[in-house]
């Protein structure tokens, strides 16, 4: 998938992607967490940050950086009405 995306981008142009990654390299998701994330947000694969960066670089992306957005995401979901919050992982 990343190969096709890299070929579609203008060489040298900036590209931003927001996706799910494991917060801790040494703490994989439990089977229950994997099933819930898949069911709730449709994420069938959640790599570590180093794995994700390696996949992007292997596809031809350069100067790949990662910025954690867990804290802003958690803060935002806390502002949602309870009925909407129940659908977040």
C-alpha cells in the first residue's frame, strides 16, 4: 500500500499521515484489545512506531518523523458526550 502511495506523491513534497501505532514497543495489544480496535475503528494491523517508519522508508518516503498524538486524542475524547465516548477504544 505504501509503495503505491509513495509513487503517487510528488517527489520531495511533504506528506502527512495520521494512523494508529502501538504506544510501547515492548507491550503488544492483548487479543481482546486487538478485537476491540478492529471492531471499533477498523484497524486490523497496528505496528510499532519503528515498524511503521521502516515500512514508509522501504516504500521510498524520506525524512520520516513520528509525533505522538495520544494525549490530545484522549483529551478530545473526554469532551465527547457519553454516547459518543462509548465507541472510542
